[in-house]
């Protein structure tokens, strides 16, 4: 066994250990020796780290304080508990608009139309160039894009940001055209295409944008299909929902990710049903779990599923974050907001996990 | 490949410092190194004793304990997450740093993925809040940076060192 200056463990063992560290510790470990520094930059290592991070789901929640009209972010981590989460390295007041594989898309609050994509774990960020369209034409109703989506693939080091919404020319009524701007990180450019469609979205619909198979997915108000933006050819499509899904009559549905697959969570008075799209191209949905909501009966009308893996479901209420462990069927309260906040926690809660994906 | 799935048969493993330990084929299968022995045509389960010159009896029995517990708990009810956690905690509590390192070596030599994953996580948890000095000592790594180089990396990633106690 090699016991020289390179240490007592084989390189592969060191890699496996480093890939299980929190990002902050990993960055400190770069100063251990030159070999470790090199290992932490290796592609194989980065892939492994990103893959393992799937097992440690977290959610980001914005806590607003109406008294002081301030807001802060917290990170609810299934393994390590709750911690404060800072985007101060952006040097701007921002709002998290979309989250995908460890990257966040944030919009500037003071400067409309300014967007950042950042990796909060590594504190790297990229300021997106302004799209040239913005000054002359407007999104309906208030100049803000209705949909903001972030798509980043962990195998290719690139991302797309999508801004979409009904559109109106200055001084005119909206004409039914749906404009879509797509930012390409490799070209550092926005591209634009227009379609004619009439989709409407609730606040939760807008928050829950899922990136799967190089396409972004949203539910719409009508809840009769999933709206799909295929980024390989810039085409909007519709995807059917599970055949036996009951919507309406006190049933609410949400769109989430499930270990890299699309998933629908339906919440009724007594049950939470979880569907997973097993075969994306054949539209084959399977029901994977039927969870009784009896233990949290009083809270049911106010719970919103935010994130899940095959093991856990994170849910937010007005003032709480809950986690449900599917195997042991145990509900756990992870966080309760202390002061009276203006906005419910589910209002700006995003799935998150900490990865080494680059946004530069 | 000699495949004879008789349920009663056991595999004999001989650690470097103790008597032969019998394990079920189910457990042996999870040790990749043993598995390649078994798949060899000259292997006869009833008579062959597999020598393990790099593994002590203590390490081997620890690894077998872990595998036994986890393969049983998988088969039984789903409602075992809490007790599994307790078992894992107890398992680690009995190991001092040196023993933990040696066990990781043994698991790596036997190539048992489940135990390797578990122990790597345990080491990661152990070192995550420790100083760089501690980590170097723990891993037996020699610092090959010059003072300037090390300072330079620290400066670049200053935020990673915030709120961490140095010893």
C-alpha cells in the first residue's frame, strides 16, 4: 500500500470522501495539498459530486418580515438542518426566480430586466446581458415575464434561461402572441420566438418549473395538461396528465421532479398521491405512492409540496416547512417561522441541492 | 463460470490474524474481490479457503456485521429507518480514528460498495468541520504548497474559511 507523501488512502478513496463533503469544506480541502486541489477540479470528481448531491435534497425559502420590510433566505437541509442562506455575493437585492440542479436564476429587484445566474455553493455568478428587446416592447401585464425558467444539464456545462409571457407593444393591448426569450450561456446571447397561445398560470404554477429531457415544464391554471418548452427546437408542446388523475372537487395538483423524472402530486382532503412519468416519450404515468394525510389533518388545506426525491417530500405551509419520509411514513417539522411574516412560506420556496455546476 | 446456487453452502474466508470465518454466498457476493475468486473456475466452495492477507479478523467481522444488518433490514419491514440509523451510529462509535481508517482500507481491498460508501460518508462527516492541519494528519498527506501558494488559495476562497476554528 502506498504510504508516501500522497497519503494513506488510494486516490479513488480520497475522491469518494471529498465528494461527500459540503461545498464549503471541499473548498477548504483544496489547501491540503496539490493533489487534492487537482482532484477537486477533475471532471470525473465534479460529476460524482453532483450525482451524490441528489441524495441530499434541500429547499430554499424566502422569509419576509413585514415589520421591517426585509426578507432573507433560509436553506432547509434534510441532513444538516436549517441554516441562513446568503446571496450577498451578488451585491444586489434579488429575488430567486428559478432553481435547477444547484444553479439559481435571480432577478434584480431595483433594476427591472436584470438577471443573474449563480451557484450559491461556489459563490460564482454570471450577470446576463440585457435582451435588446426590452425597452420597446413589454410583457403583459406589468412588464415582467410571466414565466422564468432555468435549464442546466449536469453533463454539459451550459445553461439556458427562459423568459416567456403574453406580450404587448407599447401603447397597445395584448394581441394573443406569446413571446419567448431564451438565453444561451455558450453564445452569451438571447434568442426570441413568438407563438400564439393562451395559457394562464397561478403563482405556484410559475414557481414549479421542471427541467427534464432538455425541456422545461409548467402546469397551467386549467390543469388539463403540462406545458412543455422543448429547448432543442424552441417549440411549445402539451403533455397529457395521468389518465386517472382527478382534478377539481377539492383536489389540487403540483408539478415536481422525482429523481430526474416529471412527477405530479395531487393533494385531496385525506390523501397525497404521487405520480411519476416513467416513460417520457410514451407518456406512461405510474402512481408510486398514496400517502394518508390523517396525521396532519388540520394543515391539509395549506400544504404545498415543494421538492421530493424517492425518499422524501418537502412541503411548505404558511409558517412551516415539513418533511415526509416515505419509507418510515414519518412527518417531521423542519422549520417554523417565528415572527408574523407577510407572505406564506410556500409563496417563494424552491427545490435546491448543492452542486459544483459552473455558471460562468 | 461455475454457478451452483445451493442455499446451505458457505464461503470460507481466512483473515491474516485469525481463524477461518464462514459467510453466506449472499454476503460474499457483495465483496467484489471475493466474488472474482468465486467466479474463477478452479474455485470449489466446499474445500477452498480464500486467504485475505490485507484484512484482520476484526475488520472482516465488522464488515460482515454491517452487511448482515443492512441486508436483513432491507428484507424486513420498511419501518426501520430509525433503528438503522442507531445501528450505524453504534457501529461508528466503536471505531477510533485509526480503526476507522484501517476498516476503510479493508473495505476498499475487498471492494464492498455499500460499506465503502458508508465509511467514506463517515470520514467526510468527521473531517468536514476540522482544520486543514487535522485533515493532513488524518490522511497522512504532506503539504507540498509553498507558504505563498497556500496563502494564495486561501485568499481566493476566503469565504470557505469564515467561521472555522483553526488549531
